[in-house]
C-alpha cells in the first residue's frame, strides 16, 4: 500500500502523476479537510480526485477538528516554528486513518517535498525510515531532486496548469507572505478578524509585519512596505504531511 498525503497543490498533483507514470501499485491519495480552505479549494480537491480515480487511484477525504475549533481550544494561533495546526489538522487525522487501514504499518507514505522549494528544504532526503510522524512507516519523497521545471512538466502531463501559489487548503496560512495576503477575499479576512476578536489574539505576529491584527496586516501588504523579521519565502512548515504542497 502506497499513500500520498496530498494538499491538492502543485507538488501533490505532480506526485500523483509521477506515481502513475512509474506504476506505483495500490496507490491511495489522502486529503485532510482543515476546515480553513480558501473558497473553491474543495472544488479543486474534487477535480484532482476525479482525475486520479480515472487513473485507477483510490482517493480519500478525511475530517479534522478544523482550524476554528482548534484555535478556540488553544486560545491562540499557531506560530512560525510552532505549527500545532499541522499536527492537529493533518497529522492526527492522517494517522488515525492510516492506522485503521494499515494496522501492521507496512504502507509507504509519499509526500511531494522537494529540495528546490527553498533553503529550508534543501536537505530533504529521498527516504525517512521509521518516520515517527507517520507511525513508524517509511516516508518517501520521490520528487526530492525535481526542479520546478520538472515538476511543471509532470503537471502538464496530468492536464493541470501550475498554480501561481501554494496549496490553499489552509487560507490564510500562519506562514502567509505578502502575495498570499493580497489574494484573501473579504470573507476570509473577516473570518480571521472574528476569531481574533473572539480569542483576543492576532493571527500574525506584529513584529513580523509591523502591524497588529488582520486588517493591519492587509494594509501592510497593500502598502508594499518592506518590513518583516523573516524572509517571506522561508515562512513555511516542514512539509511532513504535504502542507502547502
């Protein structure tokens, strides 16, 4: 059994295409619903799964506690370097699902993580044996040496245009950069604002953006000021469960 942890983003779709082309047997694609996806993203998930099924791949959508409820329970937002959202919205639901279908831990988990994505992922190995984050199963990164161009070739062969952004399975992500923020809809902005008011905590650190609260952060993004204490492209999760990919 080979299981792709997918976010329905560029690397996830490319990973599915690679697995199909290379005849990976007993292939499953699993998407965890974070309850925080951008409007229309679940339609993207349905499209990816419909295409994959036509190629003989088994697809699954699993549920999580949801970002809103998670933030309420924690009385705070996940932060850079402390992405408890990944563990609770993707990791735990995935482990619960795979432990049921693969109790003997023989499955191989596949994630579309690549060295070319960023400096933070430049040391991505092809395999992680006995991954503690996947119940001791083998973790495989088949695309770890693929360039953006090679990834895009896979996407084109699958019939998908490369997206100009990362997966919108969680939107906004705590690691959002200026471009991500500028793409937020008014509804998404108000969803964040309402939760910020409810728990009396801003989603984004004021030090990073020089602004407090989602409306201030959006103003920063629109104003184009060059502020922030970390590089935008480095603001991302470790990708253990395919976040943003």
